[in-house]
């Protein structure tokens, strides 16, 4: 009964607009009070601060900084121009450019909202100017931004690695093919809608023009190459890769593209600190809340429930997918990930589901959640940067949920999609 009241209080605080981290801490303290366990508070607080004492988590602020530096240092515009020169001539060309640019940018920032907020404004303006309706322009911008958390380096995958005690490198490898599959699926829907609605295409560029565009964007395009080769060859850890990415993009902004000033750099650092502070506060709250649910043996109870009532691994994944999709409509992705992963992981592992596959499936579910109202954070970001009415944007993104759901089903049914690269490159998962 105490846990039921604790969860009710947490939901009430969330819907009152209280920050997720504060809400989790308040709900946990409520539990200690009503259950007569106040003597455990000092130990729980020690656990809470130990929860963020992780070298792997150090990668998060540096990747956040790198993503913000790319947006402010001229990297995003060069990525977009290069993508436009390559595939802009296809039917509905700028929609395909939107998706391809998101894939390239994803290999640098690993953040959906960094993509939506950085590339989004440029992509939507270009599509509107070319004659696309704003609902479609905003819809594909929002949908394509979810590629970021799948393709390495991915901030959500780093957090999942910390929560589940899994290898960051293997998770990065596992997300690569799903990211490419998502790209292809979104482009297929773009092609279908472009022909159906007769959307325009850009003039076909000569190979000389493309070569010049490539040269202008070369140093930007080199960023994901440096990050991925460094990680996968073991030359540096994901945390060190994050530092390298931040330093490299800072050099590009100041000395190569010369679009970064001391004033803008200071503002970018402040924004990055705010974002990182939000994540750390959530981690503190989640770690304290995990202490509560572990003490009440909730993960074991849920695992036993599934074992007693579910007949197959696929049925278990189906149930979890439905729960994640429903909760994703009303709770933001990051706190939902932090809370549910420790609860659900024992159940899926009891059924023989590989935790690496499960991590990618969870992230994909939660990324669909940021595209669905009322809590869809990607929708709010795109609505703001693109100056598009929220209801118009929701209608625009609906067709793209179809290929995303199909991709999600494939990731559940065929674990080889996520496990092929980690098995190939590391010899096993």
C-alpha cells in the first residue's frame, strides 16, 4: 500500500509540473516517512550520490556540449548543404535531405532534441521556402530526429549502460543497424508521400558542385568518423570520445568555420550546463527511488508476475512495448527510461532476452514517445523552432509513425538486427 501511495504522489507531482528529479526525491522521502523507515534515509542518500559517481556518465555533459557547439559553430549548415547536393534532386528531395542530414548529425551529437533544435530550424525553413506544407516539413523533422539516440554516440544508450551495467561499446554497435533501418523506413515514407502529394525536388547538382560541397563540409563530416573509429578500435573510451568530440567541434567553430565567438561560446556552455544539471538531478532522484523499489523487491515481483502469466519471450516483449508506448505519451523519455529499466530488466533477462537488444528496443519505444502528444517533447521543440501550430505538427507526424512502428516490430521479432554487429566485432554479447 505504501508503494501505491508513493507512485500516486509521484504522478500527481509530475502532472503539477514539478521537475521529475524533485518529484522522485519527494516521493521517496514520503515513502520513508509513511513506512516508518526514516532511519534508512542517511544510507539511501549515500546510495543516491554514489549513483552518479560514474566515469561513464561523464560522457553525457561533453556530448551535450559537442552537440550545442555543432549547432552554434556552423557544422549543421554544412551537413545540410552536403546532403542537399547529394540527394536533393529526388522527388520530395528536401524531405530525404532532412532524414540524411539527421543521420549524419546523429553520429556527432547522439541527441534527438539537439537535432530537432539545431538542424530543425534550417530544415523546416528550407522546406517551406521550396513549397512543402508546414505540417509535412515539421513532421519529418520531428520523426527524423529520433535517429540520434539510436546511432552512436547516443546519450540514452550511455544512460542505459549505466542503469543496466552493460557495455557502452556493445550498445553503440547494437544501435547502428537499427539507426540505418529507421533512416531507410522514413525515406520510404517520404518517397510515398512525395509522389502522392506531388512535392517538389531540387535541381540536380553536378559532381563538381557536390565535390565543392563535400570539401566545405569535410571537417564536419570527419567528426563521427573520429568518434566511432576511436571507440570501436579501443583507442579511447566513450567518455574520452565525448571530450574529443567537444574539443574538436570547438576548434571547428573557432578556427576553421570561424562562426563561434567568445560570447556565443559562453552561452553554449551555460546551456550545456543547464541540460547536464537537469540530467544529473534526474539521476539523483532515480537512484534514490531505485533504492525504494529495490527494498520493496518490486523488480523481483514483476519478474515473477511475467514468468507466471506470460507464455513466451515475444509475448513479454509485446506487453512491455505496449506499456512503454502508452507511458511515453504522458511521461518524458529520460525519466521513464531511468525508472523502468531497473524494474523491467530482471523480467526480460529471466526470459532470455538479451539486455543489449532490450536496451535498443527500450530507447526506440521511448523515442516514439517523444513524437506523441500530450508529452511529446520533440513536437514541442519542432513547433517552437519551426513556428508551426502544435495540432498541425501532430497531423504531420502521424504518417511517419507507421514506418517507425514497423521498424520497432522488426527489432523485437529479429534480435539479430541489434546483435549482429556486437557479435561480429566483439565475438559475442
